[in-house]
């Protein structure tokens, strides 16, 4: 299964990423699965089938669960994000027991048919969408929604590993650093690293709303902080009071700090949404080393949820 998936070319899919970045993200996602990635599930009743509802911002998000469930002989149904049906069908050609069930948002009949076939649903998306789906999930079906979260890095200084965390997926998703808290900031050096990342993993498609938000963030940086920028990237150094959990494509928000209490105070208002931290000093559902934000461990509690235990009703 893993070998077959490795032979697929992620650059052929509509991920919104550049071909090089799509391939790097795909290779990274597969590398975490190892030899099928099979933590034990030895109690409870296996689900008859599990449905997954995908979101477009991180195209690999459903992959680990599709693989783990297939490795246990559990059939899976994937509702792909808009524009990604071809990608999902390519995956289904490699993953035993996987089928693809595309429909457009708001089409309730195919959704109802989907929900009737499964004992559990793993869903990714906006909070409003997840709440609406949850209201329609039949009694007795385990519902595991994963809504918006964000990540941050807490480092002494910013190196290539932190820039890689940001460049992969163009900063999308909860495992990208919405901000980097750094004790020491060398803006020119960070800019050189961002330029190198742009050469290796070019930025992909930027939606108009994101482009407008990038211009606004850069303007803020020039007004109250410092900015280093290239054609398709920016590093914005801002006082820590300007921390925002909103990530933008190839905009690295950097906040200098001297004491970890400053960092804890900055994230406290949105701390319930903090998913991944690279570095030390903050409590989060997942803490990892810089450079590993985009490579989650198989078998972990996902946003604090033991997904397999929930599906097996342990």
C-alpha cells in the first residue's frame, strides 16, 4: 500500500501548491506512516466502515487514517474536497477497501447515504460546516470533527528547520506556524532562508482574499515593526502584542521575546485553539522539535482525541 502511494505524483493534483511543494508534502506525509503505521487496537468492536470528509487546505490530512484503517481491514469512504476527486480516486487505487463519494456542499441526499453506510465519521473543515454535519449524523455513529486550530514556534533563533515548517503547505493548516516567537531575530538571515525556500518549494496559488490580507499585514509591519520581503514571501517582525493566530501564505510573523511569560500571555486568549507547538514552554495537544511540525507521529492523540479508540468504542 505505501509503496503504491509513493509512486503517485502529487504534482498532478489540484492542491493549490506548487508542484515541488505538493511533492514534498506528499513525501513527508508518507514518511510518517512507516510500514503501514499500526499502533495496536486490541479491544472493542471494529467499525463496519468509516467515512472521512476532507477539507482543501491540507490535502494529506485524511491520509494517515485511510492507511491505518485499511491496515486493519476497515473499509473507508472519502468525501474529497472540491476539485480533488481525481486525487482521491488515485488514492483509492492504492488503498484497499477505500471508495470515493464526491458531492457538493449542501447536497443532503448523498451525504445521508454516506452517513448511513458508516459507523464512524472523521471530518475536517470550518467550525460552521462541522457543526452542521454533526447535527445530521445519525444516532450511534461516532462523529470526530477536527476544526480550525493553529500552530506556533518558540525558538532561540530562526533556522532552516523553522522556515521549512512554514514553507510546507504554504503555511496552511494547524501544523504550520502562524507565528514564531524568537529570543534573537536576524531579519536579513531569515530573509535569505525564506528566499532559499521559495527557490526550492515555490509558493503556490494565492486567493484574492489572502493577497489582500498579506498587503495589510505587510503594511502593519512597516508601520510598527520591520519587514524583509521578496517577490513571493515576507518576514514581518512585530512586537509581541500584535500576535495573531491567523496564518498567511509565505508570511512569517516573528515576535521577539525575552521571557516565556510574554509568550504565554500572548497566546492565552486563543490557547484553546493552539494545536501544535515547535519548541518548548507552551502547553498544547502536540509539542515537537522545529522542523517536525508538518510530520505528526502516527498513533498520536489527534488534537487530544484517540481516534482509533473512539472508533473502536473503547
